C-alpha cells in the first residue's frame, strides 16, 4: 500500500535490550524524520535524514541510532533501552524541505519495563 | 531548541461553539503549519501558511499567519464531536520543523 508505515504498532521491551523501530515510505520522499511524543513535550525530533546515507541529529538524539541505506527505509534503533525512552514514536517524510508539511506514520507505542 | 508555545493547553467546549487557539514563537518563521492528531494516530496537516498576514481556510477551520511572523492562530467554527484531538502548530528552522506542545480539544455533545 502507498504511504508511510511504521512497525511494530506496539512494543514492550526490557531495560537494556536493543530495539529497532521500522519506518517505510513508498513516495521516494527525500526527507525522513523520527519524533517522539511525550505528555507535556509535544513532538520532539530525534533524528532526520535528507537522503540515503545522510543523517543528522535532532533535538533529543542521545540513546538512539539511525541508518538510511535505502531511500524508502529509515529504521530507529534504541541500543540499550531505558525507561525514559518509553514514548510514542512517529516517523514522517516529506519530498522537499517540508514547506508543504510532513506526512506522519501512525506511530509505535514503546514501553520499556 | 526552538520554543513554540501553544495556548490554551486544553479546552472543553460544547458542540456548536467556536474555538480559538494560538501559537507563539521566540523566532521569526516564514512558514506556519497546523496539524491535528486524532487519538492513536499520527498528526495530519490541516493548513499551511506562507506569508505574514495570510488568512487561509479549510472548511470550518481558519488559520492566520501573524503580522510579526512570530505567531499564528487557528479558529474552528461550529465545533462538532469529530473535532476532538490535539492540535499542533509547527514552524521550520533550517531543514527541521519544530512543533508546539499542542492544544487538546474535547467537544461535549
């Protein structure tokens, strides 16, 4: 199906485990983004990518790793999950620099116990 | 990082009432976006504004790009139950958009 899809939709993991959240878009958009959403903080940018093999840090990158070997995929990895990383994670994409806004996925709700 | 302050934080209104919310920034923006997030879903773009003073409508929604370029306003007329959700403003800095903390809207039938 066309669009931007995130998987899994829900994930529970233990402290210290490595977790990877997947994001796939079918539009060949250049830019992709990862945000986390927490009560009282709104949406905060973790990492973004301007093209394949080009990534850059956002506002809250610590504890996260990203890669972008293909234009359509932008996985987010928590190398050693902590309870403070319990959050809802959203992936987004846009063709250009975002003047027409981003398109968001439906989110992954991650709980770290 | 960039600070976008939205107010009010939450609103509880009766169906049929009009709604007003705003967003202010510490910096000047050249673009303002308004998003709506339904429960359990990602944000969806409602309105994009590109010029100071611009007034743009999308159905019952009207948004304005403030003259100072540091603020924006969103109005919803004649609210209905499906207007429930969180409304976010967003503005760009470089390649990134910064989002406000959101206004949570509850519509009471």
